[in-house]
């Protein structure tokens, strides 16, 4: 067992060359680069679709490619996907934080991103095959909503979208269903932010798109705790049922990764680690997690899917189990019970 300098078990190991991408790597003037999505292309190249904040404070998306996923990045010489406020006024203040899922049924990547306007952040969707041209489908979740990603396959004949609406009920993770990727319903609370002194007490949200494992959908999520010095972003783990992804099977009580290094502790927004993507190596287990650090630069960390699941077994609480008779719920969500009475 490897422990960090703060004493907790280490599951994600930082790349020694962090940060691996900064604003200095862009050929045009930008303020910061962070919160990237990631994939391995067919030739083994790693592609990151990065959030890039310009000198106005507005964001767009730009691709960077690397043969080893760590160094010698080739960054697109101009923005890859710009806001289009003329045709999509919901993007007037920029587009941010992409989570992208390859959809085998469509033969396309589904880019779910935050569109930012005077009404606040909402969820928008675009489709692409090659990251050079994009089919925008517009807003699919109205403000305030963000931290969204599609599952790669239909669930009981319907597409499934994980997202994080904010309202009087709080800032929790929800899942919604659609038969056409545009009209969404059957909204279900998936995972709630805890209360009081918990590390994820203020709000939570999906980080990379879920990882499909034989045991369930493995989710790395971010939790935000409001402190006297501001917000503190850390990462935690939860596991959801494959057939009913609104059902949480296991959830870790403690966080597994938080800001420790100088590049994570200090930046445009201090004390933030925020991943939107990861890649899985050909062994089907080893991962590289790509994350934004302090809303300023892009970093990488290494881990193991088996290691994350093993940690959940040893450190998580069981909320439901699936047996021959179906799913048996062991614990109820207090927030869910309150919402049911609204």
C-alpha cells in the first residue's frame, strides 16, 4: 500500500512532468487551459479536447494530440470548437468542460459540454466523427445545469444522460433518459451531495464519463466543500448498477484525490483538481486521468480500475445489491425522500 505525504492511501499517481500543458503551449494568446476530455485514437495517439479561456474570460474548446499522452503535444493552431452565439445564443459567454462519449451505435463521438449565457450554465450536445466538423444539437438541459455526459449505450432502449442541475433542492447528480438525444425525461436522483462537514457537502458532479466494468458503472466524481478560504475540490468514487444506473451500489466515504501540489493549490481558482476525461490502456485496467489544476493548467495522474474497485470494497458503503430477484435497496437517500414529499 502506497500512502501520500498526508497519510491516506494513494490510488492516483501524479505525472512527474506535471503540468503537461499550459497556456504557453498555445500559439494564440490565451489566459488558461484546463478541464480536458481525453481519448485514444485508432493510431494510438491521445487526443485532449481542452477548455481554453481567452483574455476576455470566455472559453472555447481546442484539441491537443500526443503520441505518448504526456509530452510533445501538437495543439490545433486555432480553436477547434468556438461558441456560435449567432445560431446558439445559449453560448454567448462561451463553452466549457466537455465530457465526450464514443457512441458505437452512431459511429460518432457525443460531445456534452456546458454552454454559458446570461441565463447561466446549461448543457449542450454536439456530434462529431473526426474533431474537425461538428453537428450542434443545441441545449438539452436548461440552466442551471452542467457536469454532464452520455452513457455509451442505451439503457432499456433509451439514451441516458448524467448531469448536475442546481435548484432549491441542492446540487446533486441526476440521470435522465431520452429516445432521441434531444427530449429528456424520467429524471432520477442518482447521487446526492452530503451535508455538514463532509468533503462533498456543498455540491457534487460527474468528472470523467463513467467507466463500464463487469461490476457496474464506475464513477469518479468531484465534491466541493465550502471553507472559510473558499471552495475546495476533491475526487471520490461511486459504483452504479449496469442495468439501472440510477441505483448506487457503493459509495466511498472519503475522498481519494485532492489538491496538494503547488500547481493545484494556487492558480486562477485555488485548490482545484477537476478531471473531465481519462484514457484506458490496452490492458483494460491502467488509466491516465487528465485534470485541470487550479483552473490554470492541465495535469495527468495514473491509476488502475481494479485498484479503484478494490478501494471501494474496502472503504465504501454498500447502498444496494443485485441478486437473482433484482435490486435490493439497503439504504435510502434522505434527499430523495425529501424530494418525494415536495
